[in-house]
C-alpha cells in the first residue's frame, strides 16, 4: 500500500512536470503610431512588428483555424485562434477590462452581448475609418447591431438572418402570413418551436414579430434611444397572444436546441438562424432535407461583428486580422466552408439556404435595443413565469 | 421443516436475484445508455445525419474525431490538462493535510464555520469565483502562467481533499493513539505509523476528486489561462455551451472521460485491496 501511494504520487509529479509548458512570451513592443491617423501600410508594418494576434470566437473552429493559417502565410504574423464559449469569452473580456494590457486582441461580438459591451465601453474605435474597404461591408451593420448603436466600433464580418426552418416531410405548405401561422400552430399543437428569448436571438426574432403583429407594427420605435413607456403600453396584447397558445407552442432553451428538437422529431417547424442551420447540417446534427425561408410577415436578421479590445496587446495586428477576414478571398472561403453569408455587399453568392428574394422582401430590422431588453424581461415575467 | 427452510432460501435467492437484476438494469440505463449515446453521436457520419425516426445512425465514421483533432487545439489541451492535474493533486494534498488534521482531531472554536468556509469555492458559481480570483491572480502576476494554473486547480480541488481527509482523521480511534503514546511514540512516529496509514483510503478518494475536478475545471482556467493555456474543458465548452454541437461535444467528452474512468478503476482496485489493512495500519 505504502509503495503504491508513493509510486502514484511519484508518477503524478513526473507526468506533471514532464508536460509542463512554458509561460507565454511578453508581447513585443509595437511602433508607437496613432492608428486613427496612420496609413494602412504603417498599420501593416506595426502589425508585423507586433508579431501575433489573439482572436476569440465561439463557433466555426474549422473556418477560423484555416483563416489563421492563411493569415500567418500571408503576413508572417502568428494567429492564436481560441474557440471558447460565448458567455465565457465576454466574461473574460470584462474581467480584464481594467487591466492596462489584456490578453484578447480581437473578438466576435454578437447576441445579447452587444449592448452590454458597448455600454461598458470595451472596444477600441471607431474602426470604420481604418479598415480598408470598410464601405464594402454591410453599411447598416456598421451602425446598428441587434438594435444597438455601434457607431462604427464593430466591424461586420458576416450577415445572418432568422427564418422558419421546417421538415418538408411534416409540413407540406409552410405558412407565409401571420394568419396562416396562427392556423398552423392551432392545428399542430406543440409542433412549432422557438427558444426562450433570453437564451438566443432566434427566439427574440419570433417574439419581436409577435409584438409587431399584435401591437401595430415596428415603425413607431424607429430612432428611439430610450424606451418610451407609452409605446410599450399595449404589449400586453403580445403576451396574451403567447399565453393563449402556451400549450400549443414549444419553448426551447437555445437556438441550437430548437434545431436539435426538430432533428429528433419533437417539432416540425421552428425559428432559427441560417448560419446555425447550415453548420448543424454540415456536421450531421440535422437532416439534409430541412428547408428554410423568411415568411411574408417578416423576421429579423443582422449579423455578427468583430471588435478590437481597448487594452488589446496587439492592436495593429487585430486591425489587420479584421481586414483579412473581411477580404474578398476570405469571405468567399468562409461561405464555402461554413455557408455563412458574407458581410461584403460586392459579392454575388449562390447556393444560400435562404433565397436572395426572401432576404430582400421579408427580412426586417430589429427595433432599438431598449425595446429589445424590455421584450426579453417582460417575456420572462409574462409568459415563462405565468 | 426442510421444505419450509428450502422455500425460505429460494425466496431469499429470488429477492437477491431480483435486486441484482434491478441494480444492473438501473446502472445500464443510468450510466450505460448515456455513454452508448455519446459513443454513437461521436461516430455519426456528417453526410448521413442521425435523425428521427432512425433508432441508430445510418452510417458510422471517424469524421467527427478527425474534425476535432484537425480543427481544435485538443492535443495541446490534453497535454496541459494532464500536466496540471497531477501537480494540483499533490499540492492540494500537501496543503490540506494540516488543515484536515486540525479540523479532524482538534476541538477549535468555530470548527463548523471553517468546515463551511472551505467549501465556498465549490458552493459559489464557477464563473463568479473565476472573475474575482482572476483579479488576485493578475495582481500576483500568476495569470497566463503554468504555476498560476496549477494553483487555480489546487484551489478548486482543496475543498474535496480537505473534507475527505478531515473525515479520515476523525475516524481514527483515540485508543490507538493513546496506546502508541503509552508505548513512547513521539509525534513523528505517530504521524508515520498511525495517521498516514489510516488516512490513506481517504487520501486516494480525495485524489480522485481533486484529479477529476482539475480535469473538468473550466471557468478559472478560461479566465486566467487562455490564450496561453487551453485545457480539455475549454475545448469541450466551445461545442457544449451556447453553440451546442452534439457530435463534436461527444468526441471531446469521450476524450475527457476515458482517462478518468481508467483512473477510477485503478484507484478503486487499490482501495478495495488495501482498505482493511490500511485502516488497521498493517501494511
């Protein structure tokens, strides 16, 4: 026994020290230039002097790993691509916020974190006047993301859109108008799903449409930077619509959970993000026969962006990384690998899950962020807790 | 009379047989089915999704495994996880030994309070602990360092090690210590011949807890370790968190689980073989 314990402890010590890796080298000193006024060539030179970039994402590990290899080949700058969890990525960035130099250079910004991170003043910018060909990237996404004014601080790198995903074997005539959707839900209890809006954007998009339909459209919210209480006074109609159908709707716990439940046959129709669906399909998590469209009553869309942290150790390299990801070659490569719709508006893309016609005619913008936050909290209060 | 006795034995055998069968079936459902599902999901061929109403995947392939090894830093993560965990186990044992001795053998004021305090790191939500501790680690320049990572994992393993060792210390009969003292044993002899042999089973149990806690620790590692260090859970959470991809998550879960199960079996065998003799100090 004694020998066993000693042996075990010895073995633990040996394996521990054997594999122990060295600490990270201190960041190289970059030439001191003002990135807002420097020429692009100066920024590229500064990025090369910095020698590396650290990028945090939470999806598409395949594409970003390839993009990192391409970046190293093209510029000779090491790309550390960390694929973490969305919440953990933002928690880490926020935890490091007050440090003079953090560990993250550039990260994906999306979902409900746009408002929090913008309110916290987490990002360096604006980037719009620095990134070459910034004018070729979705102009509205440079200004507003998920209803939050981002004022050119966050660079669009892909667009995504919510739509209705359905199983054509179960749904022969997918609904287009609100009345048709209501009738379908009534005739097929529990077969329509959407996620709790506090857990993902596709559910937010559906509840957003419920509010639009039941309370007289979205135009009245346009341009508001603060919530106007009179404008949300009749939202009880939306909550009533949802409560009346609570027994007929399936509320899931995340964007991906909705897709998983459809793959498992529990539901036949759900609201989902197009890029999510493509990714799940490519990895064998959703049947290939699934179809997707944007109904005529409209669903919201947007895209994800990248932000450079204020305390990024390699700011110039981070800017170069964004330019690399938004370049024509990389945008096409991304679409080919993961079917994510490019942020560039000067590319003609074929073979998308959602048709161009659908995007053009039926995609709707989000209402401003204060209303979105209110929608999420009120949904929990008036639907989930009742 | 013999007939009644035989019938009683048969009833007992039937009862034991039924209970054994119930246990086996429960274990199969509780443990076997999730593991089988994980294995099957990890082998789903991307071109042939596993969907309703198929009971089993249409086609199996290694594509999901190849994907994880090609596109994630899993090899680097494996090296880090299995470097940090052993050192964290040793350190948590050394640090918990004096605390456990005091809590297990001495009557000190506020003992119950201290017992509760040592559990705080596992009672509080992981990310909350991570966010607060990251400030401390940064202040001492321990972020992004291997030593910092070992200390962080030690901290997470300490509550388990302290609780298990405290119970082991508590269970040592005072008679044996008194007898040893009467026979002239000094402190060193008491530690060597009484305390250490008798806490060994607890030590092994604590080691299992501390090791598995370290292997599965995510929050603190992510905040203070990445990007310099990645461990297996940091890869697992990318597929298991917000962007849940069941096929890839299954692969990483199996990679993380297999060494733990092997270690559990080894330690379990050691525990069983030596428990009695160890508890009596006859090794």
